[in-house]
C-alpha cells in the first residue's frame, strides 16, 4: 500500500504554482476585483513606521527603474526568481506583511498571485505602484519630473540622477503628511509550531 | 521479555522474530502477551505532528509511545548497540508513511505542503546538538518525549532523566550567550531533502520510500540475526525466551534474566 502511494505521488507529482493558483483563483480573484489587497501609499508609509510589524517590500521592476528610484528597504527581485525565494519568505516571522510593487500594478499583481498561490500570508500590492507612491509622496521632489504618455508598466517620471533610495521620497517622514486612506491590511497570524522533534 | 511456558503453550510455531513479543505489566500469573510487533508499529508519532488541539496530540503521542514499549530505557538504549531494532524500525516506518501521506495529500490538493512547518536548518549546530542528544540518549536510555512518558508511568529512571533534561535546559539558557554566534551559524532555512539533492518531490518520494524500506528490511535482518543468536533454539512451541539488549529483563528491578539457552521460560514480566 505504501509503495502504491509512493507510485501515485510519482505519477501525480506535486502541484505547480499555477495549479495551486487555479485551486484558489475564484476566491482570490474576487479579492483582486474588489481591490481588497491594493493598499494606499499612505497605508504603506504608516506600515513602514509601525514597529509592531515586520515589513517586507518586494520590488519586481527592472533593475534600471529600481536604480533610478526605489523605496527605502525595498528588495528588488525579478518576478521569475520569486519561486526560488518562497521558502525564505515562509521563514519570515508571523507578524510579517509583504508588499509587492512595480511601476504600476500589473507586474505586482502577477507577483501577488504567485505569492498567494504559494501560501505566503499577508501579501498586499502597492496601489498604482511606484508611480502612485511618487505622485502621493514625492510630488514636491525637484529632482524629478512627470512624463507625459509612456506605455503601460513604465515609470512615469524622469529623474535627474539614479539615486535609488537616496531621494527623500523614498523614505518620507510620516509626520509630514496627513493622508486619508482606507486601511486594508489585516494581519493573518500563522501559528508557530507547538510541538516537534523526537518524542 | 516473554514467558514461553505460558505464552507458547498450544500455539503454532512461529519464527524467532515474531516470537519475541513483549509482555507488559504481567507477572508470573499474568503473562499478558502483547502488542509490539511489525504489524503494530505503523503508528505516526514522534515526528513533530501539529494539531489545533495540542493536548490531544500530546496525549495520543504519549499513549502510543507507552503502548509501543518505548518507556523502557533498556529497549531504547539497545538500539545504539544494534541489538534491538524496534525503535529504528518504528521510526523509519513512521517517517516513510508520513512522507508518502503528506506528499500524496499534497498532490491530491488535500494538504498545503507550504503550510507545514519545517524546522529551519542550522547545519553545524544541528550536528553538534544531535551528537549531544545522542550521547544523552545512550547514557540515559530515553529521548525527551519518551522520558516524559516514562516519568508519567512512575518510572524512576524517567523521572531522573527529566530532571537532568530540565537542568540541561537551564544550563543551556544560562550559557547560550557565550556561543550564540555558533548557535546561529550555518543557517540553511527551510531545507528539505528534495531541495538539497535537487530532485523533484515526485520521483524522490518513491526513491526515499524504497530507501527506507531497504533500511527497515536490512536492520530487520540484523535484528533477526541477533535474536537468533540470542535464541538459538526456540522452545517446542516455537517461542524463545529473549533477554533484552543489555542482558537483563527490561521490565523492572524485580525481574529476572532469562536463561542463556533460551529454553527455560523465565518470566521477565
């Protein structure tokens, strides 16, 4: 019976990320459609300064855009490398909130689907991505200017220099802003192991 | 271990290994033949199971450890001398069964493997800790779980083992700052065999299952050889009298060793 079970595992294999997404797509797609997981830049700013939470920001943009501007402490990770990072993300503490971002929302939403399919808890998307962040919190920055037009997924700002997170807008002081937003982050606590090891 | 005169009378001959059953709780008048044998060892315990009802899990695990006879320090320590293979066989069987069920459930969409907690690997501290625990296991005759079960069944050696473990925990807590760099070194995160060897889980599962089966069969053969050596001539009913691995009776200070030739039904119960 054991061998039959093992053989069945061999035949069936383990579900790939897209298989896992297909199983939860109905429920989770509704969250996307209702925009329940898109958080306002103001909420992300508050979360960045909420020391009760462990915030992990994943920036899935191209390296060139990341070098131009990125939020302080945001990790750049190409979307194709996300699956390899999953085990490490699972090891983050229980109070971790993951926020994925791209220039707009398209790539970040794809990344969100992968993370959610792989059962990473508390994953949110930055509303309108880096463009939304800059328009909300970096509009008074004089070393950048807004671009007209551009394609979907492009950064809609031109920068005087590629300063990365050295722009003040990359790590603004929350006390300088009075932003109203609808809080969406709800911390889903995972349970730490309560037993284990030999006997 | 067994009262051959009582247990064997009138029963058909059995092979040596099967005959070496364990009697528990019995005296000369209550042979109480029982329970530990290959067919009774497919219990999943002692492998870090989790539950929403930890009390139930603990109770079940403790109960199974007890009925499996793992509260007997002689039996547990004998594993390290390759004279008593029950522990290895039970554990390996449990691991392989759990592995197949986990990955089968995952393949069928009944279980989310990513949500199963896997202890993060700290390689070298883990190796050192394993050695320390192994030495403690040999010296004390218990692992932490079985010592608690033994203590709860009023075994004095279990009580002292638990006290020693508590003292060790205290000592560790007081000194860990002295070696915390080593303690947190060689971190490998959620490290599993498929990840380490680079095999997908599908082909890896039957491979490891076969590997485990070979181990169990192999160690079973070793165990049988040893049993046969200790019980060269089974009694008329095919039941031999077995001594425990350390040469004495495992079931308490008032028990008496079996005779060397295995022909005399000395009660070790």
